[in-house]
């Protein structure tokens, strides 16, 4: 039996903050895709959409939502909806992702949509920690160009297994993209010889020829499976598409562009023709769950998957998560500002939530305050949206990430004022780790910094100084003040170990150790959400996320640990880090106290 699989992702906030683009995405892309399924009632596909998108469609296009639900009932669509927002979850605490999952399930219940046990890795964000999500999900989908960047591409069809195991979690590797299918179809079936003929003969979209012949979508980086199919015990399968559903109604992707982002009937019918050719080759369209049932009937025993570094597409295309955490491409982009402001707002939200758990303040947690907290969390999860950084964000997207954090801070301030009014209090110091009020006088202190005189830390691409505050015998706080004067600036430390020691996303209370020679890329970028990275035996660096929520760069050839910004904005920076001596358990506890459970003034 031959099966064709497709995963179709729809994100209303492709251009976050541009509401007109939200409507345009529905009108010009999603509706044609749904029409395609109604036109071909025997097709079955996977369709993914987050809760934020569901809310928008339910509000503005309720009949479209009803049409989608009919397709779900007919089993043409296996519906996947994992999180409330398309968030950059590897860069933030597990608590935030769990909030997003649970909030999303409330939305699914509200609109009578099914709960899926499949976790879709938006922007291919993946890591070892997804195994911690087995209370909510049984299966994870990832894209081939992440996995095969760190592992060799298969050269035989049977080398891609139907699925792998990450402890109790199944992991399926998907591949291909409808654009690759277009290329093969156009070149082979329509006998195109001249690239300049494409637009005038077949398409109205002026960017079509560049996309069709885009070499980046080939195996340029040796990480993608192109025109590939696999087999196991009489079952052959191929992915025809793993990506955005918008591709079926139009080729142009930027929904903020009112000129070119429009439904193209020629493109639509060509998409249909390509899929119908699968049927002519005796492929049956099937959902992921349907495919798994057929595979499991064969008695398949899944192998364990190799270690999953926190990352995205790969270390060449996006430098892992660095595209979202330090790599500014456009002039108005500012990853550092957005992601540190996101961390500030989530800390303040944590503080007010903690206060409302402590007696006697818990009695103030009424219906109105609960509603305000829920609203604050929605804004926080939207602040953490991936679109505000990475992939050349529009100016409105950068502002969107900052404004959502501002909305969180405003709600927190209103709740705090309500609490102080009712309890006749002034400033409170909340211990978020132990959930108690600290009985300390709230007073300022003058800190005397010392200039850091060692030569093992390099500040580059800027003018500035590294100062140090002695906290105790085991901890020193680095305060780095600088002004960029180069297009790449940062700070560099020596890695005095043959291992990389860090806490993966969602496994923030543990340290994982990987031998540096076992890592394929020469340079590895990691999000380290708890801020912890090893510099040597029992010697640690802790990034303070409210000051510098940037990806860490590990250069295994030069044995350096770096935090750097490409194309930094030209204003004064203050970065704060701690150097800590102690075993890994002590180091994790210290990192969590600094970044996850700080003492906060309310």
C-alpha cells in the first residue's frame, strides 16, 4: 500500500500585529485551501492551527469555522492544535508552554473542537525536553532538515523509520514541501526549458519563478529529503507537504503585502493537479494517526531517536534559535530588546500570581482578578510569539512583541494597586520560590563595583567595561556596560571542558552533558532558558534573562562560549551574568533562583 502524507500549518499572525494581514490570510489563503478539500472529499490531511487563530476565525469568520468542523467530522481533516500562540517556547520556562497548552485546550472546548495528542513543532522548534509533555501528547512531528543536520541523511528508502521513540513519546520525521512538488511537476510535465517562461505562461504571481527555482529549497545544505519515499513491510509512504497551508491558494507568503498576497486560480488548480497525480500513482492520502495505525499493524518496533538539541531548522539556515535570539537582519529588528522585555513581563506576572497564593492576599483572588490574570497570560503568550523576531520581521511585528509585554505589565500594575488598596500596604517583597512575603525593609543600597581584571573574558565590537560584584565565595556577578561600534558585538568566555553542560528547554531543573566531539556543527547555538551553561568542571556561567535573553554560541573549534548580537541597535547596553562555582545541582538551583523564581517587588 502507498500512502501520501501532508501537514498543513496555518498561523493567523504570520505578520503579527497587522490585523489586515490576518483577514487577508483567511480570505486569500485559508478559504481556498478549505475549498480544495470540499472539492475532493476523498482526500485526508493533517491541518494545524493555534488557539489565537481559532479565536480570530471564530470571531470574524464563524461559518468558515463551521466548515472546518464538518471536514473534521468527515475525517478529511485530522485537526491539530497544540498551543495558544505560535510561541518561541524553547527560550522560556516550561510553565509558559504548559499555560499555553492548557489555555488552548479551553479554547478547543469552547468551540467544540477535538483535542489532539499530536505536538506540532511550530518553526520546527524542538528539543529533548518535549518528552516532558507526555501528559498532553503522545506524538511529536519534526522536519527532516533539523534532524538530518545533526544526523546523516539516509541513502536508502528503508533508513527513514516510520517513527522513533523519545522515551514514551513517538517522533515522526516529515519531509518535502509543496514547492518542491511544483518544481518537479513544472519542469518534468510541462517541459519548461526557459526559466523566464514560467510567469508569463503559467502564473500571474510575479515572484513565482524565483520561488520555483529557489536553490535554498534543494539539498544545498545536505539536510533535506527531496523527492524521497520510504517503505516498511509492504507499506510505502511519502510526504508531499510539511509546511504552510497558504501555499495552495497562492505562492507569495507575506500577507502584509496587499499587492501580491492574493488568491491565484492558476496556482490553485496546479496544486490540485499535483495532488491528483499522486492518486494516479496509486497513493492514498492519509492522516498521521491513520498512517500510524497501519504501521503498528505490521508489528513495527521503533528505534530510539538520537539526542535532540534545542533548535529550529538547522545551524546554517537559522543558526538554530539564534535567528530569533540575537541575529538582527532588518534595521528595525531588535531581538535583545524584545526577548528581555518579554522576560521582564513574565517575571512581574509570576510575582503577582505568587502574591495571590499567599495568605491573606489569597482571599482577594476573586472572579474579576482571575479574569485579569487570564487576560495577562494571553498577552504574555502573544509577547513570546516567534514572529516578533526571526525571519526578517516587519516593524509592526517587533512592536507587537513589545506591546504585548506592556499590556501584561499594565494589568499587573492594576492588580497590585487593587491589592495594596484593600490591604493597606505599600511595596511588598515576594519570594516566588517559597511563595512567601519577605519581611525585609525595602531600601536601596549602594553597590561598589570592581573592574574585572582577568583576561579570560573578551568584550568585542563595542566600547565599554566589565565590572564585577562579589556576592559570596561561590558567586561573582558580572556587570557589562558597553556601546556597540561594530556590526557584531558581544562577550566571549573560554570553554575549559571537553563537554557542553546545559539545561535543555523543558528540562530546566537538570543538567545534560554532551561530549563536544559528538556534536556535528562547529558552532552550536542554544536557548538555555534557565540561563545556565558550563565553562569548566564545577564552574558555570548564568545569564540573567531580564538583561540579555540571547542564545548562547558554543564554538567547539575555538572552545569559546559567546553571547553576541549581529547588527546591534546603537544604544547603551547593560548585560548581567553570574560566574558560579559549585556542582551541577547547586548551579541549577542558583540559575532557577535568578531567572525563574526571583524575589520581586510588588
